[in-house]
């Protein structure tokens, strides 16, 4: 049986996310991001389309590399202003039943003890529909805003992240037994003291002693997302991630990246298929190919290629504004996103070529066509690369999601490649067809459970 495609909507609590400049389109509503109705309407729309999740990106800091200023980010609203993504979940969860929420939070600036409480709270309120996109940051502007001279070195950030996850596993998995809460009114016992454990962690980056503040949530640990593709990032993903988000400009390059993710899982002693891999992609679809091409041309007139390049400048740490249009861009290994700088290393780039690549304001693969054409292309990407699904970016919102749901989803369903109803259970159970909501036995986080919490009989590390 052919694999069904997993699908997240890719978004951010801001005006301009990936395809920049399209907030100027007369049908775009992204300037309403500050309102609850904007998000609850979107959540209901995505659930109508049977999306697995809404993946909400985030940054801490500003894109101040291009031209050594924030002038372009402010004029074009390149992820500035940007609001907190986690605060959106309660409202969207209240208006949906199945949609998952992948939430980005930067662990470099979040204390693990309090962050564990926020995750558990959202997992409770959503009925087990929360995932966490683990990021360590890449902007020096964020480090300076948080009182540091500069951000920690790239691989060092992952060393800290490994220890951060250890602390979270101890809190989320090991502090409260499954049967700790009894709600016994007659005996006046809400939770049994002998079933709640103080965790003790004394490491290089963190020293934590205390009880997790929340009783066990439906998933305990939320579904773990990650997007690093450097050697160190892949090692981290192989050990911890359940879903990995990648970028790719061709099927060949995407296949190679998927293989690296699977190999990283294998090297960490996990099943290579224990990680779901998602590719960022943009789709412009209309009832006919001619209409789709016309819509694409219309969108291009509103997009900002310069804003896309300004965004990319901070991803690489290179000020592209300092180069002439046809001046070769010099490659230098920096402390930002290594996969982004590798793109420059692997080919001869100029600012003109970057502007051409970012014509739609972003650099993701863009599929344009009639519904049957788009469906066949998506299926081909899955079958040729080993991907599990896509993070679908927005162009004109909510139009781009409405078009996909009304036109592409039925075509995928007719081909047996997309679900016709949600499966029961938590986000983890839906994504992995799992029979229980917790981290699986092969995941290192499962070893932090007390024996009473572990269907696997895992050891207690708390």
C-alpha cells in the first residue's frame, strides 16, 4: 500500500514569514495576525483539510545583517514584528478537535524548569496535540538582546541542547508516576506523595533540583521536531527528533538529506523510520494550469525578492547588500545556519542570482499547476526522495491554504495518498499510528520513566 502524505501548514505569528512581500496583496489578511479570529479561523480551515498540524516557526532577535540594519525587515515586515507562538494554542485547540500544533521555542533563552511547565500545560489544554520544534538560535542580535556578547558557537549550542533535553526528560517523564494522581475526596488525597519524585540534575549547563510542577499530560513529552542539517545537528536529530524539517531545491538533494537523517537515527541506535521527514514547499494551484500560471504571475508582482534575500542574509551571516549585482559572493564559514552557507559554497552565487531565486520572496521549491498536476508532483517528491510529508508555506493567506484544501486534497485522496478522516488519539499517535501516546521504547527519553510509567519497563533516571 502506498504511503499516505503527512501535511503541516507552515506559518509564523507575524506578517511576513517565508514568501516575503505578499502582505501587500489585496486579498492577503496576514496583517490581522494580532487577532484571535485570524488564528482560530485558520485552525478550523486546516482541520477541514485534515492537516496533521500547524507548524509555527519563531525567532528571537532581528534580521540585521542585510545592510547592517533592520530597515528592510521593518519596511517589509520580515518576521518583525513577531509575537509569541505558544500563546496561540489554547484558542486554536478550543476550536478544533484533531489538529496538531508544532511550536518553535529557543532553548538557549528558556529555562528548562519553567519551559517544561509550559509544554505540559499546553499538552493538557490541547488534549495531547502539542509538538516542540527544538531550536538553539542563530542570530547574534538575539544574543545581544539577551545580555550576551554573541551567541555560543554552533556545535556548542547543540552540546547545551543535549543536556537541556536530559533535564526535560527527567521532569516530563520521571517526576510523576502515571498513577500519582488519584483525586480521592474521601481520603483528601489529590496526588500520592510517594508517586511524585524530585529530579536532581547537576550538569555542565544546568543545575536543577525539584519536582515537575505539572501532573502528567496526555503525551508527557510533546512530539519532538528539529530542523538542523549540519553534521552536529543531524547527530542531535538522530538521538532526539521524532520529526525533522528539511529544505531542498531538487529531488536528488532532498533524497540525500533524507538518507542522512535516517543514517543519523541508525547511528543513535534507533529505527531509521522512527523519524518522519518533512520538506518545506510552496504550492500555487488553480482549476486549470493557465489559471495557476496567471495567479503565480500575479503573486510575483506583489512579492519582494529583496526581502527574501535580506532574510537569507541573516540565515548565512553574510551581508549581501555589500555586493554588487554581479559580484561573486565570497563564502565564509560562520556561526549561523550551516545548511544555508553550504548553498553558497556549492555554487557560484551573485546578488542578482539570489534575487532571481527569491522572486516569490522565498527560496523553497514552488509547484504551480492544476490540481492533478500538483498532486502528481507531490506524490513524485514523496516516492523519489523517501520524504514522509511537507510543511506547506503560505503565499497569500488564507487563500493559498483554501486553494490547496479545495483543489489538491481531493486529488490526493482519489489517489489513495491522503487520509479521508483523522485517526484517534494524540498527535504522536496520529503521526506514527502508535497504540500509546508516550515516547516509544526506542527513544532515549523513554529511559527516564519510572517503571510504573513505562510499558517498556524502562529504568528510572530521575
